[in-house]
């Protein structure tokens, strides 16, 4: 699959996805230990997201703030509006239409960053604008998911709203903790660790999984 993607000048990550689909229990049933596969899929997606995060520099928004904000917000609003309209025409209710539209509105950060990285265009102008747009999209997605998860329904309306508020507080708190560590502690530690490539790799994987486990622990 990787060879075919290279042949058709497509990102290799598409080949990875297609290969997993082919050998999964849904098609060729070459992987029968589904529990192991599920565990590894969670681990690799976590590591992949971590790698993508290394390429997403929030300073890009500061550098190209206006274009990134305009393109990111404008694209989300336009796509959601069209998605809701089409979904309503297909007889879906309003809430379902909103979910469908939102699913269509957000780009796959992993695919796009990997594609730009493979092309070597992360530092080009359109690459920076794309990264800025993705960061804006991710922020909008986080807020929307928070709102949707805490929308009042029936008797549990107060509980859901309080849950949403508490979850938002926890997200902000852990983000501040990780940001402080990344800015004030990690650079000093990495100066020592980076002397060994093997140590650096092990530390990076450990830090990645520690972040993921911490976020899972707070719910």
C-alpha cells in the first residue's frame, strides 16, 4: 500500500490506513486478535497525535493571525451551514444535522500535517496558513464538543451543564500545567537528555504517554 501511495504521489499515511482496513477483521480477517489490535491502535494514534502536535506551533497564529482566523472560522461557518442545510433536506432532525455538519467541517489535522511534512512545505506561506487554520479549527472543535456534551436535555439538564463547566475547568487547568512544564522545565531537562538520541526517544514516548494518561485520568 505504501508503494502504491508513492506511485500515485499520495501521502504514505493514506497507505497505512488502507492497509489496516484490508487486514482488519472487517475484510480479510488477517488480524484475529482484536483486543491486541485495539490496544496498539490506541497507542499509535496517541503517538501520531503527539508527533502532529510537534509540528503545530501556536506562534503561527500570531505570525499569520488574521489570515488563519479568517480562513479557519469562515471555512467552519460555511461548511456547517451547507452541511446543516443538506442534512435537513435529507430529513435528518436539527441536532443530527448539526453533528453531521460539524463532522464535515473539520479537516483531519493528522493527514494534512503529514502531507505538508512529506512535501517539505510546512514553512511555506500556504503551509503556515494551513497550520494556523488547523489550530483555529481544533480550538473551535474543542469548544463545540464541550457545548454539545453539556446541552440540557430533560431532567438531567442542570447536571449536564455543571458537568460541562467542570470539564472545561479541568481542561484549562491541565493545559496550564502542561504549558508551564513545557516552557519552564522541559527545555532545561532536554539540554541534558538530547545528548543521547536513544534517551531522547524514550523520554519523548514517555512524556507523550504521561500526557495522555493524565488527560484520561481527569475524565
